């Protein structure tokens, strides 16, 4: 690669020990960014994500934190800035991909998912925006939304509400951060194969078996890959996307152009829009 679109940038990606987040971290590193990897646990998957960034000659820092916890968010941002000197890019990605039937939703479940995937995103973005303003260099804030923000699947009520809230949130962010050199956008994944797979099965990621009956509803005729979401994030975080602000870009292979499979199952990790 001759052109590095994020040369010298410092990017923090929440929920990036595996799946879509790890894919974003790797592509950011390929484009010259130093990357902060975050999740609630550090395991072999986290170590792989860190090693992938470092193998590309970029600096990787590890930040164990729960984005739903205010103290953790503050500590993580402080640690990131101390490690990298500043923050140029935030990708809010961390969220669990589960939901409940409407008649079974509990306040505890609502508070957990909204607290992490909406409130956590908002206050993480707020803290980062304030740092960017303080440093005077602007930056890019990207939230990972979902096609669930536009269309309903069985049992996805809270998840869909949260993701729709992110789409609306970046509209206000764009207005309130006007003139600060900060862009705020969402990327909404479709059927992205973010499963944890053994190395010998990686070549089958996103294949017809993964899509199942959904294949006929995706005009691109393949499942999405973490790198597809990562590519949209690189665009938004680079100079190429500097005039895109307050928008939600859907990366779904054309899925929303049609319907959805009638035998769709309740949301689980690896299904459409899953952030893990």
C-alpha cells in the first residue's frame, strides 16, 4: 500500500479485541494510525488484535475498560492520551449483540444495553470531543450503528432502539460541534460475519453457508466482512471524508434495498449488525 490515509493519527476503538472492532484496528494500522485496543477482558483474541497492529509497524496500547462505567471511560481516555499524546479518532463499537422478546424485556436488561450502547457512546464521544477541542486539532468520531436501526428483526427491540438513537445522536453532534473541526458519523453494518473462527476456517468467512436464506436478500451476494466496515471507517476518519458530517452510512451489500428472510432468528452474535 503506497497511500496511508491515516498517517500519524491516534485512534481509540472500543470493543476491539475481536470481530468488527479488531478489523477496524487492523485496517487503521495499515493506513498508518496508532491504535488503542479496548474491551472488558484481555484474552488471546485481544492479544491477537494488539499483535496485528504492531506487526504493521504501528503502536498499539491496551485499555481494559467497561464503556458503560463512567470511571472506566475517564480512566481509559486519560491512559490513551498519556500513551499517545492526543486523540484524533474515536470509534464507538463496544456492545453486546443480544436482545429479548418485547413481552420479556426487563428494566435491568434495558438499563444494561442502553447504558453501554447509547449512554456509554454519548459520554465517550463527549469526553473525546472535549479533548479534541482542548487540543485544537479537530478529529473524527464514528459510532457503529446497525441495519437494525432501520428495520425490525424478531426480539431486537432494545438493540434497534439503541442503534436508531445513535443515528439521531450524530445529527446533534454535528450541529453542536460546528466549527470545531470535528466530524460525527455512524456506520451501519448489515450481515457481517464477525464470528470467532479457527485459522483453517477463515477462508470461509462470509460464505453462503453463513448467510443461509439471507443470501437472496443481499444484492452483493456475499456476507460482509469486518474489513468492509473498517473501510467505511477509514474513509470517514481520513481527509477523504472530511465533508461528511452527521450522517449514517449503511454498509450492507444492498440488503436494505429489499426485504428480510421470513425465517429470521432472534439476534445473536454474528447476525446482521452484530458489533462483536
